[in-house]
């Protein structure tokens, strides 16, 4: 499924790949509509429908992921509202072991996320995830989402990589298709991003797993140390 011996770099999505997507799904589908209904004195169903229509209209753009954009558009403090649910932030199964194994094999691990820097800081504070990887890049630093195929060339500015020796792991099929179109040699999809939902069907052309324990057994080989002299 993955040719680990050919890799030097592993790019990892965060939400739905390393962290349980239940936090984000619950926030956007339940918590925010509730607070929106309260603020604007709307029936719950009407508030939810209005919000979902606005959110889905931005799907695939950077605005879709931008808490500053939604705070301004809705006149609500999105980051404060997200912090109300901080205890729901957590890892997906087998993530810590997987990241530890990447370290042991000498592979560079970098989180490549569409998450805005403000909720990103909240998630790192809650999980300590930044201590388990070699680097983190938010697409907001480059001004375009991962779905944009030009994102991957611009990414070289912040996280230099060789496409032929890089793996991208993500729960978003459009992101994986974008990465593959940009020349990244190996991609892996996550089928169970939300612990409270059933796993999805596999992608027709991209290898997929439910959890990282399905690929860790192939990572037993230690990279050889460089010879002295």
C-alpha cells in the first residue's frame, strides 16, 4: 500500500487525520448553529439551514476554513466559541504510536493543515501535537487552501520537499487529488475521520485506511545510519 523505503517526507493533515474530526463537525453542525440561533433569535432549524448554506457556498476556498472570515461575517467570536468545546479535542486512534514510529524511522513529519492559526493554537495547547512532529504549516500562511493545486508548489517555501519521495495523508479526497495532481508520489486517505460516524467508502484510485495501525506494521525498518569516514 505504501512504499516506505522510498520516502523521506510524510505530510500529514491534522483534523480528521491526526485529530478526531468530531470536534469540528460538532462545532459547525451543532454548537455554532445553537449560538447563532440564540444571538439572532431564530428557530433552531432556520439558523442551522442559514449557516450551512453560507458555509457550503465557501467550500474549497480559504474562507471555508478561516475563523476571521466567519467571525466578521456572522458578527460572532468564532475562536471563543470553539474554546467552549475544548474538552472535545482529541487524537484519533493509534496516532501517537504512528508519529513515534515516523521519528524512529528517520522520516520527516510535517503537518499540512487548512486550519486557521487561532484554532490551530487551541488544538496544539490541548494535545501537544506539535511536540510529536517536525513542523507545522497552515495553508493560511500561503493564502490558499490545499485543494488548490498551486498550493503544493508554494509549500516549498515553508517546507521544502521532493515530490517523488513524499507521502500525503489526509481525510479529504479533494485534497489528496490536488496533491497527486501536483506530483506528490504517494497519497493515503483516512476513512474514519470522525469517531462518532461510520467509515466512508474508499477512494477509487487512492489507497485508504480507517486507522494508522493498518499501515504501521510495514514501518519496522530502521533507516541505516551514515557510515563514519
